[in-house]
C-alpha cells in the first residue's frame, strides 16, 4: 500500500462524512458523546406488540420521526430500516459538506449497503393483510420494501445517484464487507460511494425470526443482558439503527476541500460455519492477517481494536485467541473496546457503527469504553469504565456473523489530516 | 376526456388515491388541468398506479381491465376506469 501510495495513479478510499442513527441518538455528535461517556442505551423492549416475547432487552432508536426527514413518497414505499438508511445517508452527505454540485456526473456516485433482515415491519403488515383480508389487500410496494436491496435503491433514487450500486448479503460481517466493496469501487474509478448498513429488527415478526438464535440474550436486565468477555456473558442484545459513511477518492476529496478523516486501508473475510465459534478463532485470525497485509500494517501499528464481542463465552474466547494469533504479544497491550455493549448489536449495521466510532475515536484521541462490562475473564486490554486517551492512527475493526462469516477492516487516520477534534470529555 | 361518461371516479378521487397509496401530494385542480401529462410528472411510479388500481378494484368490488395499470396519464386512466365501471366491461 505504501508503494502504491507513491503511485500518482493510486486511488485511495477516504472517509469524509459520517451519518449515524442509533439508540444513542440521531447524528454522529450525540452518538459520539454517549459513546465516549460509556453510556448504555439498552432498555427493556417497549415497542408495541413486542412485550410478550422471551427477548426483553434491546437497543431501540427513540425519538426518530421519519416524516420530519423523508418525503412521503419514500416513506409509504419503504420500511423503517430504509427510513434509517435514507436519514443516515443524508446525514453523511451533510457531514461531508457534499452537495449534488460536487458530483462530476450522476454516474460518479455509487451506493453500497449491507442488510441482514430487510424490511420486517413492512413485510409483517402486508403479510397480515394477505392472510387476514386476501391478496388484493397487499400493497404493491411490498415487492420492494422488504427486500434486502431496498435501501441501496432508494438512496440512489432519492439523490439521483447512478454510479455502481451494490448490496452485500454477508451476515453481520457484511457491514465491513460493504465498506471494503465500496473502497474497491472507489479504487476502480468511481469518485464517490455512499456506503453503510441499517437494520430495524425490533418488530414482532423480526423478533420471532431471531428467537431461534441460541446467541440471543434472554436476560431482562438492561445492565446485564449483553456483557461480552465477562464470566457473566449470556449472549447479545439486538439493536436497530446503523450508520452510513461517505467514501471519496482521496485526491478528489482534497481537491474539493473536503477533510480526509480516515482511509480504508485493508480488509479480510473468511467463513467458518454457523455458530461454530471455536472455529471462528482461525477464521477471524486469518481475516485480521489478510486485512493487515493489504494495509501494509505490522501488528504493532494497530492502536485500537473494535471487537466483535458476541457475548457468548466460547465466541469471546475464540476472539481473544484470534487476536493473540494474529497480533502476537501486541494483542495483550493494544486497547480493545466494544462500545456496542451500550447500543446492542444492530446486525450488519453493528460493524459499520464501529467503523464510524473508530473514525471519531481517532479524531478525538480517545478509546471509548465498553459499557456494562467490568470483570474481564480474557487476556485482553479491554477498555472499561472510562474512555482511554491515546494517540490513534490505525484502527482494526472485527465482525462475525451468526451464520459464520468473519471480517476484519483496517482504517487509518490520514497522515495529512491536520485537524484534531480532541475531546473535552475526559 | 369525453363528456358522455358518468364519472364514478373523479379527478379529486384520483388525487386522494395518489396521496393515500403512494404518498404523492397533488392538488386536484392541478391534476385536472394537467390531466394529459404523464403520471411521472406528478411523481407517481408504476407500482403506485398498481396500488391505485387495486384500491379501486376493492372499492368497486370488480376487476378493472389489465390496461388500467399501464395508462400513462390521468386523463387516459380516468377514461378507461370510468368506461369500464359504467359498462361493466
């Protein structure tokens, strides 16, 4: 990568904007404040119709009014997960101070999203119409609203983006794979790619689909439902929301005066089988090694690790061992964090939120803590309690899916980046 | 639009259906004045028109001809739908 960087034809993928819709709030700023403070937004699940399931604790996006943000024509034909995606995409564009005038042509802007479950709430409503009243009562937008690809399509249509589009169906880890795919799209010649993932799995039908996962936490205690790397680990709490990032070709971004906040430096992905957590050790280690090699990054250069942190003892052990396998002795020293214990795991969107957090952490020189986690039972320097100040140039983000995919992504703070948004929170 | 047809579905009905099924806000008077413009100029896509056809079929308890969902303009659509509802064709 360093050799390639000197090549004037090299096209780097730079992060220039962040859009976040999460249980911590709407917008990157409230999200970062809650994350840096180590606040937990996990609560007893209170959504209508969701009160009587074995799933009791989740991360809900509250105070989100799509009608205030999205035109009615888009609202009627899309599910909540796409409302999140349209909102997060707009926030990312605004954050990057990117406007339609910045596009050389509509074909120079692409969209890539990942989705784990599609539009469950919309789909449930229409299926109830089907079985309750008959086929004539199913609206035609059902055909597009609950589909995994809905958000990519609607972001493109709403913004008149006509560049390369994609949808990654790659399990939770697909969120990182989407970022990698977007970075490749930039390298191959597209100047701008809107990329991310959002999920809305907290509707009755979607919850019933998740109840078959043995990894899902059944705890009714918001403070105890999701405690990875501890002896009290009892699975994970799910969440809704997500993040969208604006990726731009590095030189093009600088030419329009945008701030290059980080670059996508490396990625690796493997598959080791559904719920075979012991085997995920080797797969995750391989994904890390591949990502570091692509980034031309030595293990010692990793300044912070955003862990997958599933919260299942066997999986947590496998992740700790994978880090030791891939990073060697550095694995015991490097700060590791899992801020998602404060929001829950938003499936594909969880690692994209981690990528957004990594960018913010590098800018603020602060590793956010892992809420609700205190007593670690693994050989890791997990940041708990309070945020940990550190000079951060390289972040490693890990994600594993319940269906067996493992991914690692390396983000690097731009060497030329001058601004330092050091926080006053610590 | 021809005058001989008794309009069971009016321009105002169509404007209300466009709003309800597709979220398209259009003033009934504008829709009447621009009845020969394409549905796309009002922001109604083909799935939106399909939803309106389904809604009318439910409301009137009968099927509409297949061409209904392929109509390009409000004028064409209202003429076809009202002819069909009147003649029972």
